[in-house]
C-alpha cells in the first residue's frame, strides 16, 4: 500500500490529457459562495440576481415560520443552493432545462438546484414545497401524518411574494389538473395512509396528483376556513395531530377531537371548495441584511459540482468536472481523492489503486479528503468481501480515515457513513450503531440517515428500536420503494438486508 502517491499525480495528469477532458464542463464562469442568515448559494450568476434569489428565499422562510408559529431560530446548517447561469449546465443535473429548479436530499445535506431566468425561484412551487418539509422537520419535534405534511407544504408552496407582504392560500397551479376528470379523495382516504388503503403506486401520477391536491384542500380548510365564517379548527387540528403522532388511530379519534363526524367535516370541505377558498396576507418585510460573497477557487467549485454529480449517480459528469482541476492548486487533494473514489466505484483500479494512506504523511488532511480516503478503502474492502475475502490493511485504513473525518468534520455525514459501514462489514454492530447515533446527534432530521438506522436495526432484529426511524421514513420519503420497504417492516416486523451497498 506504500507505492501510490507519487504515481498518482502522473496517473491523473494522463487522465487530464484524455480527449474527454478537453470538453470537461467547468460549470461556467467565475463561481462565488454567498451567505445569508439561513442559506448558502453557489453560483456563477451576476451578483444582483443572486441577491434577489436569496432575499426571496429568506422571506419565504420567514413566511413559513410566521404562518406556523414555529420558533425563529437559526438553522442547524444552512440549506445549500446551486444556482446556474447556463441552462444546459443545469440540465446535466435536472434532466430538463425548462423547469425552474428542484430540491434534493443528499448525504451532504438537502440542496436546491435552480437556473437563472425571468421566472424567478418564486415561481417554482415544487422547490418551496420541499423546503417546507425541511423546515417542519428542523423546527418541529413532531412527525406529521403524510396527508398533513404534504397538504401543508402545498398550502405554503403557492405563496405569493409581494412588495411588503406575502399572500398564502392561493391555488397551486401545478395541481390544477387534479380534478379535471375525478373527484377529490375523501377525508377517510387521506387519513388512512396510501399503503394501508391499497392505493400506493396505483395509477401513480394521476393518483398522487389527486392525493396532493386533496391534502391541500383539507389542510387549507382546517387552517384558513375560519376566515370564511366556518368553525376555527386550528386548535382541534393541533390536538388531533399530536394524538396521531402518539399512535392513536387516525380515523378512530377524529370525531373526539373535532366534535363532528368525518362525513360532516367532508360536507363542510366540499362547500368551502365551491364557494369560500380564502387567502391570507402576512406582513413580511423584505430581507435587508447584507449578503457577503467570496470567490471560489476553480478546484473548489469543481469539487462541489462533482460531489453533487456523484449524489445524482452521474459519475462521468463528476469525472468531467474533476478532470478540469488545477494540479497542486488549493483543493487538489479533495479533487484527487474524489477521483479515486469514482474510479474505485467503477471497479477501475488502474488509477485508484495508486491512492493510499501515504497521502496523509505529507501533512494534515482535511475532513473532506479523509472522508474520501475512508470511502476509497471501504470500496476496496467491499469488493473483497463479495468474494468472502478480507484485508486488514483496507479495513484499518477505512477506520483510520473515517475517524479523522468524523473528528475534524463532525457535521459531514459521508465520513460517518464510511466508518459505520466498515464496522458493519467487520460484524461490529454495536460500534456501527454508536457511529450511526453520533451522526444522528448531528442531523436528527436527515431522511437518508433515519432510513439507514431504521433498516439496520430491523436487520439486527431490533424492531422496537427501529420503529421511530422507520415511521419517519414513511412520513417523509417521496420514494415509493423506500417508503414501501419501511411500511412493510413496520407492519410485519420482518428483518431486511443492509441499506449500504
């Protein structure tokens, strides 16, 4: 394992001379990092337009918190936004240059991808919808039933940002087709999860469009119906949601909290739908704080884009970014080791095998470099384990660099992930769970982390401990596969294979 680092630079240099590198994407012009109170934006868009985007995001965040009454506290970590000047560059991640943007959960934290244009991010209800989910997880300790979580996100996602106010309650334009040929779902259909109702995945796109629209309608009525002279159900709704979170049957306790049958509330909702849809204005002033920026080095912004390309399972795009890196420039180690990880994932060891722990002997490595090295050695170890072989050297290196990554970058989940997976491979389940819990302490509302812990506990037969994590997966995930798997484990108590591969 001590033959590597001097040959590695030569190997990467050859890669950079490959014809593909001459067409490598560099992400456009000069990139900057912008920081507001609650958002970090990486962009090559002119500063004036980035500032406008960030001020809109900050105002929307304030609107969501004001409407919910949730406490205004700093975020655990800033949500990251990648804002592209070039639509074709944006399309490499989105697959569609016509959309305004999208939200994605990744192991490095939630991210928004958006493109510059006249539409503005305020026109992208889907981004706002997902951001409301993020806020509800971060600021509320309660797990909401899916219909309320989705309905509330739809309610806020159509917010209209005006000069000195924000109007909440408009009809989400992206749901207008939901009731073109069918009736809204009934309240009882919403209260019972789609999995239990047998509707999960049925005629998928049409059903889910109706589900989201129907959840919006019910939530809209419960939150804003009193403005039209209907009963004020906000207090009853809060108590009902708490009861559901505590495990009560959502249909069985409905009447006790609302003092009316589901059928009576259903009649009221239909009347509200026909005549009384209300909008609510909030006085939310413009965000006026300064938004400092700093220029990113070429290697830094290429690493950021390559890392996200890996999260999107686009290794060739990641390689194209990394191939434009500047040899020995700031950030070279991070880019170098990420390249090795990609090649190892592709089972191409001709370049990647040249990396070794010797890279750390030339000075302290950053937590990102350490996390990359831990991932690299883990991949080598996993490749051996498939043939029931083992390497103490690879295991020791994965453990060593995983610990360095966790100690020097405690908020960076990829380091934890490689470390706990190495312990899982070794059969050290208690130690693996300790690392998972350490990561959970840093990011308790991270969807992928809750899934990893829940599935691993179920695999170990610790069904009671797995339940709280799996319930969050069912409530939060938009992946049919992940949600169905978690629901099955909750219902049947069956063990499952490890989530890590």
